[in-house]
C-alpha cells in the first residue's frame, strides 16, 4: 500500500462542506427549464410552489449561484452519518493486478442504505421550515422512501409513500423499515387517488410503475392541505443536495494530495452521479482541471446511450412539468430486472445537457456482468454492494483492467452509492445461475419514443 | 453539543490497536478450564487441536499474557471496516432530556452487520496459516455465519455453515449473503452427520437449535481432512479478538479526554460484551480506574440473572468440551422470540467468573421493551439497530433517564453491535402490535438444570 494513503479517508467534522455546489452556475449551456404541460411555457415559481416547497423551488430555478448555504440543522443531521469515507480499494487493486489506483466514495453507511438521505433530510427540513404537516413521495426499489421516512421521523413530519406495487410485494422488509420510521406506505396504483383508480380500471392486474406512483403522490400532495411533494432524483435541487458527495470527495483527494483521472457513477435519474461529479465538473467547466466522467446505465434502460434528447413527461399520469432530458419516453416500460433504482425512463436535465455538450461519457452494461462485478467486489472489498452501485463497479473494474493492459497508472474514482442488503432476491437469482439479461430492441424503443410530446 | 466532542470519533489507522488485550492475565480468579467430557480432566492443547486450529488453541489456554500481537494480515483486513466510530448520541440525549452523556461504539458498518467479523477474520487467518482447506461452523441468527463467510472468501478458505433450520427457512436473505461469499449453507439438523440423523430420527419435525448445529459442525470438522471447527462466541479466544472493540473505545475516550462511568453491552455468549469491557475491566482489576459494567440479557434466556454457575455441555450432542459458566442447562430451549443471537443457554467462562466475582452486574429485559427502545433509537439516531444490540440500548436509555431524575451527569457507553436489516420480520411484528414477551417459569428452568452434568 501507499504509505501515505490510508484505506479510508474521513474528513474531520469541521472540514465538512458548509455549502452545496450548484454546477449550473458554471455551465455555459444551462439545462432547459421545466415546462408547464398545458401552456408549454417555463414553469414559474408560483406554479411550482403548488407541488414543491417554496425554498426548494428557489433552488430548482437557481442557475446562477455557485454556492448555496447548507442550514445548520441539516449539517447537524449530516454529522450523524457523514462524512462518508473515501476508500482506497487496495484489495481490489491487488486482486486485479492493475497499476491503477482505485478509490470509491462509500455512501452506504446509513440505515437508508444509500446516498438518498443527503437530499431527503434537506427536503424534509425545508418542508418543516415552511410549516407543512407532511410530504408525499413515490419509491421504486425503496431507498428513497426509506431515506425520506428517516428524515421525516427526525423532523416530526408525516410521510406518505407510494411504493410501486411489485416492489411493495417483493420487498416487504423495505416497507417495514419505512413503517418503523413512522411512514405510511401504500402500494401503487391504489384506490386512494383518481389517477390510481383510473389506471386500475384500465389495467386491473398491473404491478405498477414509478411514473404511476409519482402521479399518485403528486395528486395527494396537491390535494391535501399542508402537504407538498418531494422527489429523490432527476431534479436540479436533488443534484444540488447530492453535491455534498463530490465536495467531500474533492476535499479528501486534496488532503491526500491525489487527483482522479476518471470518475464513474451509476445513472438512473442522476442524483448520485450528478452529486459525485458536480465539483469536479465545475473545475473542468472553469478550465482548472480535466477529468473523464463516465455515466453507467443498465442496458435494459439506456436513456443516455440510446434515448432521445427531448422534452418529455416525468410521470405516467402526465401531471408533472415537462423536462428536457435524454429519455426513452414516459411510456417505456423496462423489463422487470434488477437494475432497481436505475429503471427510470429519463435522466436529470443537468446531466443530459452536460452529456449533450460532450462533457461526460456514457456506457450501458448488462445485468449478469454487473452482478459478476458485485460478487467479485463483495468478496474482495468486504462490502455487499447495491445492484445500482454495481453498475459503477463493473466499469471501474473494466477501466482498471484496461490500465493493466496498457500499464497506465490512472486514478479511478467511483461512487459506491449503497448496500444490497434488501436486494438478496436478485443475488439469489445470480447465485442460482438463473439471472438473465434484457436489451430492448429498436422496436421496443420506438414504442416509447412514439409517446413523446410535441414541443417546439 | 460539547464544542470539543464531535458526533463521531474515529481513530487514525495508525492509532488502531496492534495487540489484542487478554483480560484473563489480570484476573485474580481465572476462568475455569474446559474439561474433557469423558475424563472430566482439563482439556490439553493436543485434545483441543483435534477440533480447533493450533494457534487458536494456544490463545484459548493463555491466561498469562496480557497482550497478544495482531498479525499484520488481520490488521490490514481490519482497516477495510475499522476503526469503528465512537458516536456521541447528541440527538438521543436531547430527546431524552437527560444530563447524561451517552456514547456508543458502533460495530454495524460492515457487511456481516455486526462485530462478529472481528473474530471471524482472526480465526480464518489462523486456519489459512495452518494450511487448512476450510472450516466449519454453526450459525443461529446468521451474523456469525455471514462474518465467517466473508473472512473465508478473503483468504480463499472453504466455509461450511450449519444454520439452525428455523433461521434457514425464516432468513433466506442471510443465507444468500453467505452464498454470495461462497459458503455452503446446510439447514440443521441435517442428514449429512451422524448426530443430525440421530436427532432427525428422534424428533422428525424439529426446527433445530444452536446446540445441535454446533454438534453437526464439530462432527464434520473432526471427520474431514484439512478442516477445523470455529466458533463465534463463548470461547476465550473470541473475547480476545473482540477486545479490539474495547481497545478502540478506550483510545477514543482518551483522545477526547473523557471517561465512561457505566459500560453496557448485550450478552448472549458474551463476545461483544467481553470485547467491549475487557480493557476497562483490566483497569478496574489493576486498581487504575473504576467502572460499572452491566450485562443485558433477554428475559427469555436469562443465563446470568437466573442461571447456575456450573460445568455444562456447550452443545446438544455433547461432543464439545465442558465449560464452567452461568448456564440454563444445555437442554433449555428458549421460546422462539427475537432475542436472536442472544438465545444461547450458557455464557462465556471469562464473563461468568467476572460476574461471580461481582465485578460486573447483569439485568434482563423483556422483548417488547427492547423493541420500543429500538424504534426510538432508530428514529432519533438514524440507525436501525439489531434486536440483540437493542437490549443494550434499552438499558442505556433507562440509565440515562435515571440521571434525568437524579440530575447526575454520568457518562454512559454502550455497545451497538450491529444493524437490524435482516430482522425485519421481528420489526414487522412490533409494528403490527403482535409481539409478545416470554419469561420462563421456575419449572421451565428446573427442567434445564436437571440436565446439568455432575462434575465435582
């Protein structure tokens, strides 16, 4: 091992970020604004305030301030599980026989099991500050719902979670964690909303989708006094909060006197990737440093690598604003595989713009290859990774093996967003050798694209 | 918050212990030796070497060396998940309104989900060093089996786990974690051993017990070339390895300029409690400092508070050495509740002697009260605790509330041994309000005591 580089680098609490970094301030081409689905005009703060908390709306629309203060109450909460460690993967390097240096920023050491808590606590804080009674949200794989339940328990807010029905049934333990934190969890689609009843009438046996759960949660938030809707990914405000990951990483690298060459993250809606790369991307945008950024998405839901850059609906019920993003179409239904939290049809507008500007690369990987990397990583580095995170592990290992071929001593950083303790059904399939891959055909994709709204 | 005390205190890697502490060296009354069940004479190193690895036998019998070097390979592995944080429970203190200072040493930030990995990696290391092919063990709740699977994967050892049948069936996800790490997992009792076949013939519908699984694992180890048996608790060697918990805690307190008044740990076989208190107990034994130590056990399996201090069998098949310990009798079957890893009929010989010498207190707590504390802790401190660990939380909260009454500013340290992610069936029962308590009657206990062997 490098004598001066420990296995794990923690910042001191006094070194933790006091401001989030807003990458949009340094982007020459700003991400396209959200549009009102009726008027097709940019959403105003007033319109957004019906759905979202006021201060979060401000953050959503803020494309000019590079730094935004993190309130002390949020920083105190962060101290319960942050700073997260920047880990040097010595054992993995040795096992691969690579000259590359591999680092990962590990966000799984909290009960939500992922980075989602970084934004959940911020959103719950602003809801509480606004004097709200509670918030609504949707959850698919369950990390976001768990994180929000924890944040709401901390601030004494009510939390209503619409959980995609197939997950509700297949992941009863995720549901119980949320209930332990006092949240109410409803399988979606449900009879509790107009949109849910409509979908159930049209598709009686449906197992639900994220887009449908979003529609239900938004309907309840808008229709209930003292409630707002919160979302765990895709939005600019979420990437802002998640910048704490990248800021801590950057500070830790500076402490070590190191610098990554390649930064890799899994990408579903973009919350983790956006948060991890933001401050590094800022340096690149300002011409202070250069990095390769790689977004890794599942081959089963390839919004960046095979999607279109267009305005699209964020939800099935089409009640949300339109967002310009790399998308497969809101009607695209990825097959039931284990990409979990990465099975969303679109991608963060900010990341979409950066990708379109060729400031970031993207690759897609197949499920069985992802789980091979997950198992290898678990056995060597001792952490059982979430399926989502394992997409990044796959590409980090591939890049390290390229270095082995070329002899290059590159420094690789990847985001290890969470743990896989609630994903053992997927691991069991892999262990039993019955896991399969799925790659949508061009015809499958064409069906999704056909549903894209016409926006000039 | 105290300005000089952070939420979490981590040692630097360079400050991590390089030696384990062997509390027996400072004990005036040594723990009683293991006896050969045939001859009733103390087990020799040669006899123990049939079952256990040679160097572990040395550690088991060593009552004189206060410090034993931790091999560098083990220290390197420790660096992947240690040092564990010493956490100041500011949020819990505030919620309770107590003048007490509450600290916990959190051992759950690794994939085994508990402190068990501290000894698993040591035992796997010595097995590898001896040139063995593999090891066998039993697991009940699953933490130990998971930890050993991880350790064996790291050193490339085969790992055969006998898992109590009821757990095997109720905790398929624990099983899958072990399989992911390459272990073979067999429900016990099984047809793979003589003792298993005998028990199945006598009790066809049995759901198994820890004592039975131990017998099977020992039989396979003794009967298979290149294999030895390893155990995750009770033994002196395990307490030795677990002393890393207490050594880190002591070093962290010294760094902070603080000192605990009360040290609390849950107690099943004694591995966590013994490890946590060892170096503090050493100070007490040497007259350098004084502490109150409190062992917390489930009311359903009260070996210290209601057991007898006597020689007893460690396993159902009576193939293991006899140990002198506080015990409920090897035939005592605790009701199926959620004390999980605390459902063992006996207690570490070392802790039993310390308790008998009145150097340590013990209390028993009921299950629903334990889960009330668990839920409260989860919501306030953000960590979902294991049911086992929650026994310690219960008593830590009770002691803090006593301080609130008396106004005393005591400093409380408790061991948070692990997380409850694989215990959601128990949490669900609690959330649904259908959890029950169980306290054995004196008659229940008398049946267990009747099976105690006669040893002069």
